[in-house]
C-alpha cells in the first residue's frame, strides 16, 4: 500500500468517525427524550444510505413491556419503513451497548454495522451473548462515550 493510499484510507476513517458522531448525537437526542418521559435514557437511530429511517428510545415504562428497548423499537420502525425484515444496508446507532435480547434481534435483522456509545458492563451483550450479532457484523463502541455515560449516570443519580 502506498503512502497516498494510506492517507486516503485515513481520511475515509476520519469521515466515517465524523458521520458516526453526527448520528450518535441524534441517538442522544432520543435518549434525552426517553429521560424526559421517565424512561432509562437510551436512544437509537437506524441509518440507510446516509438517511435516518428510524429513531426510537426506551419505552419499557410507557408500554409496560420489558422488550420495548430503543433498539427493538428502531428495528421494528426501520423494517416497516423498508418493507422487509432484513436491514442489510443499514447501521444502528445506540447510546449504550445492546443487551443480549437486542443483540439477538440485531443479529436476526442482519444489521451489518452497529455503533454504540458507552459499554454496559452489567447487562451488555458482550458479557452474556458475545456471538449474538450476525457473524459478519462490525461493532464499534465508544462513539461519544462520555456523553452517553454521563446521561445514564445523571438519570440514575436523580433516581437514588
């Protein structure tokens, strides 16, 4: 690989990082909306061809449904928008590492790229179901990690 190609790849990486941060900010908007409703502040957006096709946040309290996580709501909305259950051309952005249930749904939806903000060391999929995602899926953590973590900490401090 030449130096020129390396520089082009680095620029592409920087451009992708900027896009990831932009979409994670939209997921954070959803997380804040959840917090305003008394929900655990987790937000998600699904992007297809540089367009947000679904946005959602936790609704477990509102719907009295333990499965109403932000990721699950976003997957359902995106599948409806696209008219099919597979989201093979999409990226999921979520403020907190998905749980095992959501990772399973993400795997079944065949999302090829998952980007999350902060890890969830107590309930994250990497602890309980590290192989739940589609085998070819790329998972990137730590995007706007401090912002995502602070929102969660703020929520739980206020509840104690």
